[in-house]
């Protein structure tokens, strides 16, 4: 009889020397608060940029209407 084949064993995973990160309730609250602050600041910046673009567009539209009325008034005279 032939001996049964032996399956090779996988090497054991090396143990990491790095310390594990443990989150305390205080650090979790700090992370949540920091993330909320970042989201609010980025949102405020984006809204202000959108508002600036809208105001600029309205100003250009008003200037176009005024110029068109001035040019039409000069053509009639």
C-alpha cells in the first residue's frame, strides 16, 4: 500500500508588532465632530461659490438688457 499524500500546511501569519488602535468614546465624538465641521465648512464654501456665480449671471443679464435698450434707442433716433 502506498502512503496517503500529505497536504502542505500553510505558514502561520506573522504577528504584527504595531499597537492596535483603540477608539475611546471621547475620540469617537472628536472624530464625528471634526467630520461634521469639515462637511459644514465645505458646504458653506460650495454654497457661497454657487451664490457668487448666480449673482454674476444676474449682473451680466442686467447689463445685457441695459445695453440692448441703449442700442435700440440710438437706432430709433
